[in-house]
C-alpha cells in the first residue's frame, strides 16, 4: 500500500501511532501553529536556535511538573521514553501497514514540548522509504534516539543503559499494541509482520542487550526510574519486582 498524505491507516491504532502532516490549518489541533514549533533536530541540539534547543529542557520540566517529581533525571527519563514510544509506534505502524516508512528525518518532524502525552508530532510531508528493519533502525535508533540520548546524558547525567532500556521498552510496547490490534481485527498478516520486524530490531547491537522477550512480553535489564515518581511504583517490564530502596543511580545502568 502506498503512503497516503495523511497517513490515515495509523489512526485506528490509537494516539501513539497517529502522525499529523503539514500544512495543518492554524488552530486545527486546538494548539499552537505547528510551523512555529521546533524541529526535533533543533531539540537535539543540531540547530542554531537557542530557543528551540531549550525545547528539550522545557519538555523535561513539563513532565516533571505533571508527575510532581523534583528529580530532573526522573522526568528526563520519562520524557525520553515517551518520545521513543511515539517514534517507534509511527515507524513500526507504517512499516507494518503500508510496507513503507515515511522519511522521519529529525529536520522534518516538529513537536510541541508543552503538549500532554502522547507527544504531538507533525511531519512536513511523507516521503516513502523502504519498510525493512534496517531502515527502521537507521530512522529511529540512529537518527533520533542516539542524538536524543546524547543530549540527555550531557544535560541530566542519565546512564546509556537506562536510555537504551527505555528504547527497548518503547519498541516492545509499540509491537504489543500492534499485535493486540491485529488479533482483535483478524489481521494475522499484520501480527506476523510486526513480530518479524520487532525480532530483527531487537537483534540490533543497540537493543539486543536491553532485555529479554517472551512472545510480546518484555523484561528489561535496567530501570527507567519511574518508581521514584510519587506513587509511581514499578512498570510492568521493570527489572525490579518492587520499588528498590537503593540509590537511583544504582538502578539506572
């Protein structure tokens, strides 16, 4: 199936999978004019605007306020995992449903750092790329999660193992939602393709040591620090079975 300009096939999958495309009429989404928002490349520190580079710090502060956590490392981890989940959902959803991937170059994606979850993303225009695992890895892991992780490590001291664990959790979550939707709608072809692509992605050197998988279940080897959010507890794929009492840095590797 060819990519349609609005990526309409993603809409039935839920909010994490939807990707809006520009141009969008001003105010149509009930928020700011998307063309005035920073690109993800600028957010990662690859642009020239200090205002746009500060979007990452603004996002981390926004997440901290909503979670009521005073620890920037915790909100930075949660913010990174939320954006990773959006990117994996869009990319994997397109690869599975269309057999193609829109060019998700960080210079083409705009986002609103003040938005609620899931992150608001707009794509300038969908240009098709191959929908294979290698292109998915290049598009999400290398073009987005590596520079995003580098920026977060520099600003907030997050461990690389934690960030790649977040990436693995986000991919597993996107694959699980695709599988659930496919089985509910009798689309075994979608479930099979999602499983094959996810298997190939978890064989990538950046993801293969992030956790263990059984079917669509995932148990990560690191902790995202969500247990340090007031009332947060542990996530379903956490390496811990109950909130630890040790130093948060000991849980982040």
